[in-house]
């Protein structure tokens, strides 16, 4: 079959698989020869679309290179192996991994000894020697300061600027009002912070007792800031879901509900097609 006869022909899964395997280590012309019916230009174009890049200065591992690697890898450092073979360290490590090569116990023991020695002598020249008296010995006393240190030091009982007094009401990150009830240190964070409580939860529980498991509070007017007891309603999780779904006739008009459902169906279809194309390309 001539090259012109297949121009514009869709790429098959097997062709894409071979393209991914060949293109990084072969020229466009070499890859085209191994893909009958494809021109070098078509090969380069498809590789660009798929994001396949050629490895610069690629040198294939020939049988004698692999044999030499097996001979010297176990007892030499990777940098020394790379220098002897004239390759990069990453190339050496990659090929050793493919062949299942490992360093010898003798080499690893030597590395541990060198590392232990390095740690023993690290900073020796800068350590305090026996008998040397530090220049600031005895100078630091309670309240010691220099320059503007006294101005910027925390005073006894002083609080950071982010501190808020007990009784403060604010809105959390989700838009719910919370009240500070204590000032315990290390009281937790977020919804688990024991220093803060939900205003709506306290209002309901003061009047009706603890909220049963599987239930939650609902704001009748939809305003989370309005935590008056008459504006709160206890709903089961099932009832709450029914009110928040788009199928609730009181929440969205019919036309908007249909538009939301169509948009969701379209997104699902796009996602399915995208995932299918990716699977076929990498198969």
C-alpha cells in the first residue's frame, strides 16, 4: 500500500502503541520505516499531538554495554560507573533497574562507613573546644534585651492580635455563625475546635435537647445568620437531601432544572469519551 493511499487514515491503537515505543529513541525517518504507510511528517505530527518527545543525544544500550554494566555496577558508585561508560547517572540507574542489578553488600557497607565518617568530622573546625569559654557566658538574664527588643517582646498576659474574647460570634469558612465559648490552649482546629460552637446548634439544643444521630438543622428562610429558634427546623438526612436536590419543585423552575440535568449529562459524556480515548491511546 502506498503512502499517499493512507494519507489521512486514522491511527490504530497498535500504531499508537508502536509510535510511543519507537519515537523517543528513533528519528522521524526511522520511526516511519517501522510504521508502514506513515510518512516522517505524519509521524512527527502525531507525536506532537500526543506530547511524545524524542530523547536528546540518545544512545542505545548495546549488548557489550550491558555486559560491562553488569560487571562493574555492584562495586562502584553510580557516578564512577557513568564516567567509565560515558553515560549519565540517570541512564545508568535506569538500565540497572531494567536488568535488576543491585549494589554489593561490600559496597553498601563502605558507603555507610564513609557517611558515618562524614558525620563525625562535620563542623569539627567550628565546634567549641574543651576549655573555651563562650563570649556571652553569663550575659543573658531574665528581661535581657538589646536595641528595640524590649518594645517588640510579648508582655506578661499579652494576647496575639488574632485573639478574640470569649463570647465573640463570627462566621466560619463555610458561612456558619460560631460563638467562642472558651479559651483553652491546643483546643483543636476547624470544626473540631472545642473553643467554638455553632450558634444554630446551641439554640436548638437549649430548647429541644441533643440533635439525634442522622439529623441536621435547616434554616427555613435560607439565611444562616438567622439562628432564631422559630427559623430552625430539624430534618433527617434523607429529608435534607430531598430539599437540596434539583428535583425539589420548590427550588428550581422546570426550565432551569432541565438545563442543569442536560449540562450534567453532557459533562458525563465528555468525560467518558475523554477517558476512552486516553485508554485507547495508551493501550
